[in-house]
C-alpha cells in the first residue's frame, strides 16, 4: 500500500468541509451512499479530494464499510483517519460515526493551520484515550502518519510500550526542553540520550500535572497552547425511560388536580388515603 504524504493546505481545508458536511447530512437521516454520490461536486476541483470521495462511494457499494475506502486510499488518507472510521463501525465500541467525523474534521482543520507534531500527537492520543479505542492499534496508526519524523516514530513506539506503566505527564515532561534545561543547571555537560520533542511550555504544563488525571493535562494544553479540543461523547438519551417518567408525572399531576377539585366542592374523601399508621396502631392496641 502506498504511504500517505503530507498534503497541501487546501486539501486539509476541503477535508474539514467534507467531514463536517457528511456529518451534518447524516444527522438528517440522509444515507451515506447518497451523500457521497453528490458531495464531490461541492469540493474544490483543484484538489484530489473529489476523486477520493468518488472512490469511497464505489467502495461503500461493494464492501458496505466506509473504512474500507479509507484504508485502500493509503496515499491520500492517513492510517489514523482510517483507524478512526473503522472504530466507528465496531458495534462494541461506544464511538459513533458522528463523533468520528467530528474528530477528523477538527484534525483536518488543525492540519490546515499552524500545526505542530506535538499538538497533533496530544490530540490523537487523547482521542484514543478518551474513547477507549485501543492504544496498541491506535499508536501504530499514529506512527504511520507522515507528519511524524523518525524521532517521533521512535517516541510513539516507546509510548506504545510504556503507556499504562509510566505516567503520561512524565512521558511528555521527560522529552521536553524544560527537562533538558533543568538537568543542565545541575550538570552543564548534560547531553540528552534522545532529542526533546516538546517545548518548554509543554514541559512546564506536564510537570504541573504529574500524578494527576491525564485529562487535566490535555485540557491545560488546549487552554494554554491552543491545541485542538477533542470531541466528547454525548450521553445517549434513553427515550423509553423518559416517556415512562413523563407518564408517571402526568398521573401524579392528574391525581393532585382531582384532589383540589374535590376539596373545593367539599366532596373530598379521606378514605382513599387509607388509615394513618398512628391510628392503625392505636386501633390494634385497643383490640388487644
């Protein structure tokens, strides 16, 4: 399979539009196949995306899976993009298509801006972590992304081996410029065995979040450094339970309304409420 390459900025702008439009139209109950057959006409013709969409439509007809087309277009879509779509098609994962497309939309938008490998790594890793998509397959897909050079690919393999064992904040802090600076204050001749991949700001934020929930670290990086925000899974509304609750409330309101009407008319029947426990106990005592 041909390896994906870093695309021109206009490609990512059109990808962001494609993922957003596909998500919005699927939300109106339009079939995926129908959207794919029409949306390519809206995409900028100077990009390669219209041809990719046409291929996705054809592949969807044959395989029934949207991820199949992403995987076969390895020269255009990244393995991580294919991984995200594939996860949305796994019934056992609580990761729906709407969330997957929003993840890809925000990633494409970030790629069209002033992207950094550190920012992309944090975003992609949080998506995997927050949605429990599987670190092993997810990090392997990330490592195949053309945005990461050799040093980053080696680091991703290290993270894949150490995740769950080493605190994520430490994985960031120990590979930051801040850590190197602090070591050189103690030893001016200190030379890091591996090159730092994160800046001083990332290192400072990571150090402040050691031994804390990684979600706090992700949120701080988003606030302070403008990293893209990961979509959060919306709770699924149980309509059946809501209907049952609503019916119960209506019955209670109806009962109270009838009680008020009876009281106004002077026809209230206290026997419907039963005998109070206190009177019941006294009556039982008299009988004894």
